[in-house]
């Protein structure tokens, strides 16, 4: 994109970067736009001067000597002819100068402005109805443009400046934008679940839930965020390569207390065979996962001093322990199976069991709330 430099000379006057209309190796014609604060007619905010310049031996350009029009005699005249392309350049420069003044007045010091062109300029200048007509014609292009903006925003080097710009939006508009961005994120998680609900690859689920770690935060009724993956418990540091590795280590954002999350797959069985009468055994995978996360909890409470060297804010006061496993809707279709499963997990007072479909059902609830707020 083209950039224009504007330098103020006073609170009422500024020089805009000159426009080269015609140029050869030794001579050129430029137009020097100027922004002026005109109290009598604010619309007349731009003036300018044409200069013929020649190149000095130092390669710097210098103006030719002025020819005062007041000294012209009756039979003398001056002709300055502009070609069509040069007229277009001049017209563009004048329009940009008027736009600069109308949107910012006389800037302070030297500032650099980016000149929007083409479709971007149309978007920036459009009102609400025009914007709807412009972007509504091509949903895919609109989504791509918005996606690029969001990616740029997420990688912006100066996030504080971006935050200030967003705060300048109207509160209702910013709330709508936040809701729309959250809705897109939640719907992406819905698609992940719908397309992979029978996926039995444990590494796949560990990787995907790492990408969407906010989903795991929905497990808890307390403010918990994931702070580590494959975290080592029982050694000198969380990253120690020897020992027990819990899939995800979380932390209460208020109290600092730890949360341990063990991930299986939606295809992992919840129940085994019928034991007696109307009672089903829990599956070997489920009992093994429960035993495993219980061991992680024990190791963490014993080694919290060593772990705290790397994460000093982490506490281990009766840490939460969770196993994410199975698909209740697929496996627990019979009342006796549902009863056996609920009785089993209800009596595990220190370990919580949540199925994958229950986890993503919470995502569905978030989507429903946001869609209601956005009135979709």
C-alpha cells in the first residue's frame, strides 16, 4: 500500500509529501500539496505549488528560480501543459489531501499515513447499508477478509494499541464482535466433535484438545485454565522426562490450585460385562484411567515443592482430578447401563468422570447462548 508523509509547520499548516508528475534523469515536475486551516471556509483546506526541479551534482533536487508572474509584460505568457496521466496523478493527490484534512485536520509533527485503495477504500468509506451490500455479495470472500484480519490481530506486535482501538468502538458493537468471534470458535469445536466422535486415536484427541484447550476449561465449575501438556509429576520440574506424565495440567486462576486431566477417546468403553442382576462392571480402561489419575494426584501432592520451582503460583491442596472418556449417548442407551455408570462415578468423590459427548454438549450450550445474543 502507498504511504504518505505529512509534516506540520504550525498548528495551521502542514506539508504533504510532494507528488512527482513528470521526471527525467536531470529534471522533473512536482506538485507540493499543503494542508491549511481556513477559518473562513473550512472546506477550502488544500492549496499547492508546482515546481520545476533539476538534479544537482550531489543527486539532490533543487527548485528552478522563480519567475514572478507580476513581472510578465503584456506580450509575454507562460504555458504549463499536463498530460492526461499527470492530471490523474494531480487529481488523486488533491483528493488524498482533502481526505487527510477532513479526517484528521492538521497533524502534529511528522506522521505517516497509509492510503487505502480499491476495495479497501470502498469498505472504509461505506456506511452500514453500503457495507452490507458490498460484503453480502460474496460470503466466502468476506469470511476470508475477516479471517485475515483476525489472524493479523492475534499476531499484532502491539496488542495494547489494538486493545485501545477496539475500546474506541461503541460498547454494543464491541460486544457483538466478541460474541461473533466466540461463536466462530465454538462452532469450530462442534465441527471437530461431529467429524471425529468415533475417532479412537488417543494422540489425536490430546493434540486437538491442546489446540482447543478452552474446551477443557468447560469441565470445571471453577475458573480453570490449562497451563501444561504432558506435564511431569513427581520429579524436579514439570518438564522432567522421567516419571508420570499427566495429559493436561490445569490451574485455578483465582486460588492457584491444580487440576489434573487424563484424556482417553470417545471410542473408549465405559462399561464391561453384566456383573450380577442389574449391575454392570466399569470397563478395564475406565478403572485404569481412574487409578492412573489418582496416582498423578498423589504424586503431585508429594512433589509440589519441586514442581513449584518452575510454577511458583501452583498449589496442590486437594487438586481436582478428571478423566475424559467415552461417549455416553452411544454406549449407555439402556437404563441399567446408565444407572451403573452414574452410580460408579457418583461414588468417586475425589475424581470426576466426564464423557466426550457431555463435554461437547457444554460447547453446544455456549453456541446456543451466543446465537441468542446475536439474534441469529
